[in-house]
């Protein structure tokens, strides 16, 4: 350091303080000169540190820091936004514990019941033991709920809650605030609690924080795809402008997509990086595999989404944007991740056959391409034959695996049948009457148009399509070239740029088709349109606009027009003010807790059964989770009480299910706003023999004697005690 601070004049004499001088004072001029060295020394040392440890320049390191900071701010903003919307909609902080549980309707109540049971278990071991030996949700059967319902999120959040409460109790810190809430027309106040010490609060907070992370990843995704932080900002703003169509996590926190989708965004970001660089290392492939596992574990539907991803990757390979060795590596990662999920879900094969077949078919085609397609040297012919071979082999393997392993895709088959088949049965009619399985509404499409999200994506896809068709056409006209023997017997793929853009474009097209057919899948379409909107800031795509200033002017003009309707949507969403009261259901659950044995078995409408399981811990015979064929059949049997069958036949069915109490609901019996969607009308599609007869539920609501005894009744529910079978 002394050598660096030592100043020499032209004659070589030392000025100021030199080593060995007795005078420690320094001229004022030289003090200023010396102090000016410290920033340079600091930045030089910092630059060396960054270069040595991160392999990037100091400037790149600072840019990365700014990008990560912006991503963090976007994530925090989304987390707080979700939390505020949920509170405004439910007034969650002023609900009693029972009301909070009732607020988790249908499947949400089923999933939350396992979280509640887990944190209330004496130990982690006993909680896990119940997960794999569940005797309550499908009585009298004992099932592995972890295998059936994909409950790993509940285990993780349950362990986090146990850790948090243990830490708080150890230090004697308050974790929640509780107070008496006086409700209208209620004499007795109820206790309401808020804070992370409250189990329900802790649960929804974990979900919202995770989806805050999703927004951070969305920003990074848009930034990387467009090579511009402004592109990431465009993606985030588009998401907020179309928030109601982009996610439903603020209304339905416990649903499986709330836990899976953030990891899908991360997985797509990593995959985009891999396609752009074409030569990923093992760490990157391992990260991709981990994201696949985290995406698939909580949500069975995720396998169908990954199936579409594999198809898009294969299409990119056929068009020349992905080389064979890379595609083989990606398929291997998918196969490894699927195998891990298969083990962690205790061999759950109910919906993996189609996805697994596509992976295996792709691996076979790529591995043996030189043997299978040696007679097709021309690029176009070879691409066409490879595509048909992959599809045909996928179908063949799917049929074989279904026969050998006993797997089936009946769930998705029923959804498709409800759309296109003229032969309607009970299950297909049930799906066609659920809004989330309906076609996309025209209002949703108009919403995309008003915020310019759809027009912008159509323009971008037009640019991408024109460039892709030109490049791919030239590539497919060329004969296939092989690399040198020293590099292996693999095809030489031409240098086609922007393969990651083409892949994301193909994925967007697939998401669009899926969302139009099944409305619930728009949670994939709208966010991906927001990500693709970032390409508005891509210089390679819009270099024809001229210099950057003109390009930025166009970007800000588009954002300004978007913000007109986007701000209206954002304000409208924030103005939602609701609450939660269900006196009839609360009265029912309190009666069950007070007046029935703990082992009394209940049957009824699936959404109500989830609430009964959650709030009373009574065994039930059916529930809203309809992925399992056997459970769908049990629900159909329970719903015979809403058919037009003879009452004796319905009583026998309930006896076969070993039901002690059946909860009859008038809302499920009488015609609904949507014609043909009351349960008696749905039964008419299959039960032609009894069509035209009075609905059994209407008769029993009027008078249940002599076949049942009415144990409880209010304005909505009527609990019928099922007679015990006689010898």
C-alpha cells in the first residue's frame, strides 16, 4: 500500500510522506491526492473479486444486482396484492376458526383438512402415519392420502408451522392477536384471530409468498427472453393489468395449482436458458429436473402440461432449433423427474401413462434415428417421418402401458367427452356443468383485447412466424448432414438463432388451444402471453424500428394504451369488498359435532363432504377430488339420492356404502340458472328408464318418512339417518 501511495516527482525525489520519514504530517494537497485513491482501490479489488468468484465483469455484476432487486420488488408487490384481495373478499381477519374453515370450499377444504390434522397431531410421525393410512376420507376404505391427493405442500407448510410456533413459544413472543367478534343477529360472540400463529393465516401466507416468488420469476423470465429489464417490467405490468384472468390464487389458495405454477415458471425460465445456449451443464440440467419434480408433485394435471412441453420440444428438434443430443438430455431429465415423482407418490400411475409414453417414444426416436430414418436423407422428408413416428409410437406405448400397469386417463377422457361427444353420460354431464371445465368465455377474450394483450401477442407471433417459416423452410430443403465420426453418429444441426423464442411461441399456441377448450387452463395462457409480451422490447425482433430511442418510444406508447384499461381492471379488483357468512352450514357442522358419534359415516354433495371432514373429523364416503375412477363411481352412487330412481334402490345404495347419515341439499335438487345442470337433470342423461318421474330428492325434502328418519333440518340442509341393514 505504501508503494501505491508514494508520490515521485520528475527527478525521482519523494514528495509528501515517504517510508522512513520521521515527520508524520502530510501536505494538504497530498492528503486529497491520497484519499482519491481509496475508491479506485476499492472498486478495483471488488472487480477482481467478482471476476474471480463469479466469472463476470464488475458492470455485469451490478446489472445483475439491479435486476434481482427489481425482481424482488415485483414479488413483494404481488404478495401484498394477493393478501389484500383475499382479505377484502373474505374479511378473513374477522372470521372465527370455524368460518375460516368453511371459507375453504370444495377441494380446498379437503386439502386444508390434512394440513389441520398434521399440525394438530402429537408428533410428525403420527401426522405422517395418518397421511398414508387415512380411514376418514373414503370410509370404510383405508387409503394412502399422500399418494391419492398430492399432499406434499401440506406437509411442508405443516412443518414450517411447527417450527415457527416452536420458535415463538421458546422465546415467549406473541404470534397472533385474538378478539371477540359480535355478529349481526348472534347473541354469542365468536373469537377471531389473526397473525402467523393462527394456522389458517400461516397457510394462506405461505401460499401468497410463494406466488410472490412467482412474480419475481416472471420478471426474470421476461427480462431474459427479451434481453431487457424493460421487457421484464412489461411482463409484470401485463400480469397486473390482466390479473383476474391470470391467476385465481387470491380466491382459492389451497388448490394444487397455487403450489405448482410458480415452479413451472422457474422450469420454463431454465428451459429457455438451455435452448438459447444449447450446451447446458449438469447443474443446469439438475435444476431443470428439480423444477419438474416440484411442479409435478402437488398437481396431477401438471403431467399433461409437461406432455405439451415435450411435444413443443420435439417440434423444435424436427425444425432444427434443438440438436439431437440436447433433446435426448432434456427427455432424460423429464424421465428422471417423472421417476422421482413416481417413487415419492408411492407408485401412483393413475395419470402418468400418456406423458410417460411420449417421453419413451421421443427417447427411442432420437436415440435410433440413424437406423430408423436412414432411407430419408432429405431434411423435410426426415422431419415429417420423425413426427409421425413419435406420435404413433406414443399411442402404441400408451395403450401397452395402460394394459400392463392398469393405468388410465379416464379423467381427461371424460372432460374431452363432455366437449365433443354426442353420447352424454353422468360423468361427462357433471364436467360440462362445471364452469371451470367449460369453454373460455367471450368476456375473457374481450378483456385480453381491451388491454392490448391479445393484439400485441398476435403481432409478435406474426413476426416470429414469418421468420421461423423462412428459416425452417430453407433448413428442411437441405439434405441431412452427419458430423465427423470422431464426434459420434449424430446430425449436424444448422445455427438457427432464437430457438428459445420459437419454443415459447409454440408453447403459447398450445396453451391457447387448451384454454379455449378448458377454461381453467387459462391460468397458463394469460401469464405466458404476459411473458411473450416482453418481446416487444427485443432489439433483434424490432431492430427495424431504428435506434433505441424510437424503440423505447413505441414501447411506452403501447404501455400507455395498455394502462388505460389495465388501471381500470386493477382498481376494479381492489374495490371488491365481501365477507363470509354461511349460517345454515355453520349450524349443520355444529350439530354434527354435538349430536353424532365420532365414527358416524356421512354422505352427500362432494363440496359439503369436504367441510364435514375438515370441521368435524367424521368419516365420509365421497369427496370433491375426482381424479380417481373408483372415487368418481362412489360419488355417483351417493348422488343416486338426487336421481329419479325408486327410493328403495337409493336406500340400498347408501347401505352398500355403509352411510349412517346423508346430507340432502335443496340447492342441488332444484333447477339451476344453467339449464340441465341440476342433479336430477344430469341423471336423465343416463337413467332413461326413470326419466320423467319426480326427483327423489324433492320427495325426501318434502317428507322422508318412512324410509329415513330426519335427524336435522334447516333452510338449506336436511340430514337423513339411514336405516341399518337387517339380516
